[in-house]
C-alpha cells in the first residue's frame, strides 16, 4: 500500500467555478469559490476544511454502510484493497471544538480539521461491528477482485490524511478519536431501527442503494470463489 497522502492547507486547490454545486464536477470548484469569497471579504474569517464528516445528523451517515449490514445480519463482510483504504474522518464534535478555539482568536486563515486518528476501512468496520454486536467473517479482497466489490465510503488508496498541526498550534484539542465520537450516531441508528423494524439507514453517498448494498453480487462472488457464509 502506498504511503498516505498528507494534505496541508498550503497545497494547491481546484480553480473556483460556478458549476452546479451538487454535481461531481461542481462540488469542489464551488467550495473553492466560497472560500475565496469569505477570505476576500476583509473580515477575520477562518475557513475550516473537514474531511469525511460524521456525527449525529450527518448527511450522509457513511457509517450506515456497515450498520445496514449489521441490521441485515450479513455473515460475510467484503472489503476492497484488504480494507486498507482510508479517508480521514472529521467528527462534528471536533469541528465544533476547533470553531470555539478560532472564535476566541479571530484571524483570516484556512485550517484543516479532522479526528486525531485516521482509521482505515477495516478498523472502522470493526469499530461499528463492536457497537452493533455484528459477528461476521471478514474477506479482505486483493486487486484481482471485481472493482466495485467491497468498496466502502472510506476506500481511498493511497489513504488521505489531513495535517491538523496548524489548528493544534492555536490550542485546538480534539474531543475524541473516531471510535469515541462515532458511538452516539451509530447507537441512534440502532435505536431507530429497534423502534421501527421497517426503517433502514439512509444512503451513504453518491450512487444508489443498489450500488452500495449489492448483496446479490457479493453472494455470487462468494459462491464462485468457494467462500461460504
């Protein structure tokens, strides 16, 4: 696995643009345009750059990728790239902690904000399995597996990690690591499912539920390769 790509605030960004903000091509350029508008306002604005945001009410709740599999009692979990893909999570509670820090020290700047750890997909799956009581067999896929099989919302290779040293230099201290800060949101999904058996967690990002929860394709591959659930 290649070394993680460590992103700092000084690295180049996309050019600003005004394409539809909710499109794959417009999302990044629109964010850059918004940052520049705020920074050019003349006010002491701090722009916070989180990565994969999680927490109560986060949309989409990426953890539902594993929570749904727990609720569906899937006995085998497939993970692409041996589960080593990672895309630094940012807890809402940690974003709020940095917002409080910079509010007390106004200034014109850009700061990365992410959890103190950057767990890979395998680690996140095990964290959520512990919270949901999901006992399952892990199958860590190699590069020869079908490209969409075992893909999860944090599957970035090489892993993406945000450098948060600039925030820390201002006195920012995270509320907790990923496992600590994700607990409430996962339990909230479990509570809702317990009170409404017909409820299923919402989608986990771009693409349809069929893309993320293609159990038929998973089972077909397991049968074809001789794995048994």
